[in-house]
C-alpha cells in the first residue's frame, strides 16, 4: 500500500460497487431557485394580462400605423443614418487608433485630443452644434491653407439636417470605436509586430497585413454592440427636424394626439431591428471565436469523474 493511498481508495470503491452501493451523483436541491422562478412567472403573467386587457394601449391604432407610409419612410432614414454613421466611425476609428499608438507625441496628442473632446461632450449637443454651424461660419471654403480657396458656399446650404446628423453621429462614434480598435491592436502579441519588422515590413504595412487581421477577433464583437447603440442613438436627430423613425411618429401624433400608440409603434420597430442585429452579432462572434470555443468544448468533453469505474479500469490496465 503506497503512501499516497491510491490502491486503498480504488479497493474501497471496487468493494462498494461489488456490494451494489449506489454511487450516482445526486443533484443538490435549490428551493430558492424554484421560488424565484415562480415569482418571476407570476409577475410576467400579471404584466402580460395588463398589457393585453388595458384598452388605453389602443392596439387597434398600433396595428393601423405599424406599416404606415410615413413610419416606413422614417424607418428607412433611421437605417440609412445608422449605416453611414457607422462607416464613418469605423474608418476614422482605425486612423485615430493608429495615430494614438504612434511614437510621435504630436500625432498621438492630436488623436488624444479628438477622443477627449468628442467623448467628453454629449452627442445631442454635437448634433445641435453642427446644425447651427452657420452661426459661427456663415460660409464654408475649401482650398489651400492661408491661400486661395477653390470651393466656397453658404453654410446653411451645405450643412443640411442630413449632413449635420451624419457629422454629429459619425464623428462621435469614431471616438468610441477608436478605443475599441486600439484595444484590439494591443491585444495582439508584440512578437507579431517584431516578426513582421524582421521580415523588412514597414510599420504601416505590418499594421495592415499582420496586426489588424489578428485584432479583428477582438474588434468585431464590440462593433456589433456599437451598431446596435447607433441604431437607437439616431433617434436624437429628431431634435434637428430630420424625419427619422421617431420624428415621423411625432409628426403623426401631433395631428391625431394618439401619443402612446405611436410610441409603441416606434418601440416595436426598434425592438425588431435590434433583435435582428443581435442575431447577426452572435453569428459574427461565433465565427471569430470558433477556434477558442472548440478547444474549450473539447477540454470539457474529455473530463471524467474521479470515481468512474471506466477510469479505474483504465488505470488498473495501465498498471
């Protein structure tokens, strides 16, 4: 009998098995979980009954306007703003993240100032600011700095509500996405950059060909969260009279005074779109994390209980 006592433990287990002892693992009882589940079920039933039977929700009005032409037009504007603002934010975020990691203090400082300013001021304030830019600059000119201008025009004609919404949403999103991209770049092992530089790649090419492709696994999933957030943030453009989904509903209930039913219509469409985006986000996360998840699953599949008779027989055969 060894000091570790393994033969004695195995003999005891074998004796118990031969004696017909029940070695099955019994699950612990959790009455608190059942009580909590019952409480939640009761609350959900009360909520559903209240929503269905309360005539003040006016579900007939909701059904009348759910596919209204004005609502669908505002829905298209909301989707369009979401796509354009996210494209601007993603492109600018990569540039800002690379600038932030630059060894040049002027370049890094400029990126840091951008992030500080646009993350430090509310997006609603930025939207109103861009919409009223003509108060600061009546005309906008493009040309050589401190030299002749080639293009100039009235700010009121250039900064339309659409342009103000795109600038406000896109530039603000770039500041938040830049931190996501920067975190993704820093997640890549520094040896990858050293190896690329050892092969003669310049820093810009190493970033494009080696670092960013590996960082995408960490960048893509939170980008899905930002896209869902942007979809809902577009509702703020209603303050600058842009006919998005919320503004279209406001225009309707300002005429018929059916405020609650129209807000329910807006909520239904937002819930539907965010649900679709959530499904897409999960698919993307599963795609980019399939290798790590497969390894983890394989590790769990290989486990056995320490008192498993099969494991004991395998150990005995090995001896």
